[in-house]
C-alpha cells in the first residue's frame, strides 16, 4: 500500500509547492493541460467552513484545469441555509455540492433528490461524519465517553454557565427564524419553555441557527436539559471556545467531524456528547424547529455528493464526481497544509492545489475524455479572424455619418420619411376632427409673422423707398429646416461642399440644410404695382442652387459617387465581403477540426463538404427569381422617377400659362384712373399662383414644412398669403390648393363683371385653371406585397451568398480565404447596388437621400417668369408718367445685368487684365431693348 503524502512530505517539498501554487495573484493553472476548453459551464457550491472550501477547490481545479470545463465557484450567501442546497440543486441554480451533510435533511432528500427532474445523489466520501454537542476532554472525568446524562447535574449549571453570553448576533439568523412562535427566543438566545420554573444558567454555544436547524434544540428540550442556546457567528463561537480551552473552563458548543482545528486546537481534543442510540429512541419528526421529537443521538453519516440534472447529463463531469472521494487521512493532510498556507490570499485554494499536484496518480483514474476535440481560442486561425474583424470595424467607422448596418436594421426609416409621414398625420388630424380649426386658429392667431417694413434711407428731404431684400430666413423657419436633417450633412458631403463643391453636392446640401431662396424675401404690393415714377422694382431673386447636378466631367462623376448611395453600397459590400471572408476562415477551421476528429466521427469531414456543395447549388438555382424581380422593379421605379419630374415640369408650365393669360387679359393697367386697382388684382393673382405652386410640393419636399400650420406660416411670411387667408386655409388642410384656385376663379369673374377682362377669355381661363387643379405630384408606388416579396428574396439571396460561396470556395491549409472575400464582395455589390438603385428611385426626386432635384429652383424660375410676364405691360405709373425713359420696367435692367455677367465671365478667362466694356442702352424697338457693349 502506498504511503500517504503526509508521511513523505518534507519541508523542501512544501517550499516548492508554495512557490508553484501559492503565489498571490498568480493566474497560472494548477495543472498544465493543452486540451481545448469544452465550452460547458459548471457552478460548484462552496460553503464557509474550511473542509468544504478545500474539497470544492480540489474539484474545481480538476474540472477546470484537467477536464477543461468552465467552472464557477458559487459562495453561498448568508441567507442561504444548508437545507436549501438540495432545492437549488434540483432547480439547476448550482450544479454540485461535493460535501453535503445529510443529517436533518431527510425530508429535503425525499422531496428534491431523485426523480426525472430532481437532483442526483452520486456517492459518498470514504469517511464518517457527525455533528452535535461537544465538550473539551478536560471536562470529562470518566474516560473517553461523555453522556448527555452528565449535563443534568446541578453542578453543570455552575460549570457551563462560565462561558455564556446574554445577547446573540444577528448574522447567525439572517432569515429571522428566531422571531417566529416556534422558537422561544429572546435576544437571539433560545430557552426551553420549562426554564421558567427551573434553573437554566448553563448555555450551549450553537453558532449559526441554520446548521442542523432545530435538532440540538429538540435534544435539549426532549431530554429535559436545563440549557439555553446562544446563536452567534462562527468567528465568535471559535473565539469563545478557544478562550475557554486556554483557561481550562468547561464549555458546551456545537461542532462537527471532520473539522479544521479551532485556532490550532485539533478536533481530537474534544468529546462528542452522546445521546441514546438512534434505534432505541423516537426520531420520527424533524421539523426544523425546537418542537420536533428528536431525543436521540444523531449518529454518523457519510458526506455525500449531490449534483444537478445538468451535471448529471454531462458525461465526463459526472464520471469524475462519481469517483472523486476523499478519506479521513486526506482531510487531515489538507487541514495540516491549510495551516502552512495561512498567510496566502486564498489558503484553501493553495492547499487544494498542493493536494492535486502531489496525488496525480490518484486523480488520473477519476478523469476520462469521451468527447470530441472542439475548436478552442488557441487555434492559429483566430488571429486571422481578429484582424479581419478589425478591418471590418475600421470600414464601418469610415462610412458616412450613420452606419449602414444600423440603417438597414431600422428598415431604412430615415428622418425624411418620418417627416413626410408627420405631414400626412398632421393633415389627417384636421380631417378626423382631432384638431378643430378654432383650436389651431386660437393657437396661431398671434403667431403669424409681422410684415417687415421696408427700410428707408433718407438724405435730407428725400427718402429712398426701395426695399432692402434680406437674404436671411427667420429664426423659426431656420429651426424647422435644421430639424429636417438632425444628423447633419455627413463627413464626405461636408468635405466636398466645403473644398470642391459640384452641382450635385450643392443640390443635396441645399435640400439637407433646408436652404430655399424662394423663402428668402417678402413680396409686397409696392414692389409689384409701381405706384410712382421713383419706384425701383425688385424682381424675385434667381435660385442660388441649380436644378440638379450635371455629370459633365469625371470629377463630377466622382463627386456624385461620393455623395450618393453608391458609396454606401460599396462600403456595405466591403463589409459583407469581410463577413464572407471571416466565415470562410471559420469554415476552414471547422473542416480542419473534422479532420482532427476523424476517428471519433469518420464521416464528419465528408458530410461537411457535401453540405457546402449542396448549398452552393441551391443558391445558384435560387438566384433567378431575385434577379428577375430586380430588373423589373428597377425599370419600373426609373419610369416612376422620370414621371414625377415630368409632372413637376407640367405644373411649371401650367402656372406660367396662367400668368401669360392674365398678363394679356387684364386691360387698363396703365390708365390713370384704373391702374392701381387693376394692378392690385394682378398682384393678388400673382400671390395666389405662386402659393398654389408652393403648395404643390407640400408633402413631397420636407422643406415646405411638416404641418399645415408651418407651410401657411411660410407663405404668410413670404407675403404670398394674408393672415386672414391663412386662417381660412387652416380649415381645409388637405385641399389648400383647390381653395386658392377657387379664389382665382372668383377673382376672374369679379374682374369680368367690372370690365377688367373680356368675357371671351373666360373659357380659356377656365380650361387653364382646370389643368392647374389637376396637376398633382404623385405616381402610385408598386404594391407593398411585391416589394416585401422582393426584400425577402433579396435577403435570402444575400444570406446564401454569404454562407455558400465562402463554404465552397476554400483554399486548403490557409487561414485567410481570398476567394471567399472576392466572391461575396462582387456578388453583393451587384445585387445590393441594384436594390439600392430601386430604393433610391422609389424615394421620389425631392428627397435628399434619393437622386434629388431642387424644387427651390423651379419655384424661383416660375415666380420670376410670372413676375415679368404679368408686369410686362406696366409702362406708366398711376399718374400717367413713364416709369423709365428708355424702356419697359425691369426688363432693361435685367438685360444689362445679364450682359454684365457675360462680360465678367469673359474677363476671368482672359490672361491679361482688360478694361471692362461700357454697357449702355441705345434704343428700343417694340418690346426689345437694344444695348451696346
């Protein structure tokens, strides 16, 4: 028989163990093992007494370092009594208790151990264990036997009252059991009810109330012992016992075997108090309170090992726990080593590691490897995965101001779409009666913008009444435009707009920022009707931003690529290509792992490769339907986008037709008596026509406002509507255009009755008005069912590409898979590019996130044309004087301005500085002004 390690250890061996296993803070494994981790987590319970801690650490070391399980040691909280362990094992909250004391837990065993879903008892340790009352050996004068009958003498009351306390400790009863009626407790000291008539000065130092809960109290009560029971912490109990032992004072206390020495006093220095044998007494009711029937000896029982259903189903872990068994000599050896490692940060773990290292020949028979080798984090291909993930993160961060993947996860729910939805919801609120016209009117009554008075520059008695146009927007209008795009322009668009702007970037920037030249000035009657010869008319400004970007040069193409969704498609395809490359690396690792486990699973590698081949064939067969649907929808959405632009041009033309008709139909605009009234009629028509044109884009372009109140606010500020007119329009938020057109119709008939226009023009006017009323910027989208189907099949195709191609296109014995990266990138760029094209065209031409055109340009051009056409006949003021000695109104000035711009542009192109030519008017032929440069 082999000699026990305690008999062979030497001081130099202990010193080596301490150096190798007991270094504080060392993360080195106790047992070196290169096998991969299993990836299975086990939770092992650890109680707060010394033997339990060391047994738990031994098992944890072997399970973690040798069997490669992920082990978590769970320290039981103070409110968790030992009686609760079996229930928590059955529920799977913990997976193992490797030193369970069964005494007093018979009912719990019957309830929670065994059955299909209960905890499992997997064996015992090879040593007897018992608990109960103990006294020092020096308190016994009869030999090695100490009977409970000795505790009934009168002298005992004096001897065992010398070590007593009058107040227990709250930590000994965390669940408050002492406060219940079954426990006759006062100040955490239990006293039998008969002590009111007897002398009960002697005291038992119990420690925690939950240990052998109620059993010692039943022994005292059922045997008529005149003892109280004090509940303290284990630290206090051990201190009192040590002090009593040091002064040779008798003391009665609760203890157990095997137990670690009490501050150096071995457990052999104490006698167990014997009660009547178990088979000769009543032991039928263990209630966990002092009111049970236990009056006999608790006896000796082996320490048991109980596991959860989870660990019971873990083959190799169960094999170990079943064979893991310690003897009395092992416990004694562990207690001795624990004394040597007392100065370490975790002395029990160090002692356990010393036991494992010195008893390898024993525990080797406790472990077995029946599972296949799994892929571990030590695989040499994992670094390839990590640096590809790093590139993935860099590409993700270098994308535009928002991550494409997050935008995909949010179903492309952009701020623009939300604003367009809110426009519809705000308008529908009026129709449904949720918001009454009176409520909105009262709310906005004092919020209509005040008309800005024209600035007058006075020099002596002469004042220049020419209006000074402000090119800044009001604060509220600016704030609304900023809310249109809270995320900003994005890094790439901001850079291009700042340093090398093109037409395409300027258009997108204007839409995103909410910039509108059309709303940058106020229209007034003074500017329009020209009341006196000193008036200086201010024509509407030209739009600062072009209609749309023109790809005239390669640089323009580059700008468009950077600022459009193609950039996002490229970045997303790069990300998907990296995902495909990562999956290709992992697929290669799996194939290599199957090759390693060829003996455990002979057909594993062949099945793995066959599955990838079948998935590749499936993806190739499936790709026909998505490609067909994509081609159909791209063509349809392209036609729809062009149709929307054509509708915008159609509205443009119909508004100008109305202006031409009004300019020729109204008579007497230069007569002294009728000029002012008839020009006021034309100004009203001018206002309403441009208001109708502006409202055409409400609900289409987010710059027009997100509610009827906001769009009417803009129109009142710009001078296109009066406050009272806006109040009327608030009552019909979904038919504001039609109401204004009805006003135009009424105005025409009023002018007809007054002789301002001829009746012969009424039919033509009605036709043009009807054509304008039918101008709506709307082309119905494809049915949602078809679009959802397209999204589903495209997502499936992308998934097939990401999985099948890297799986099939493998480069053997290589971690990085270039073909996986290239194939997934190219295919996804093609398919997602077409899908992005369809999504972009679906958004309409007036949304910044799509292929947008600038509605502000159309509004400005139409207003400038209507301004000039309607006022083309204004050649005299209301007093009959010519407004200009040399021609018609501002037409002469406009021609001179355009000529000056041509000259300025030619000067920039010339290498040598030349003197600017002189521009002067030389005459007028009909409606044409002649100039000389």
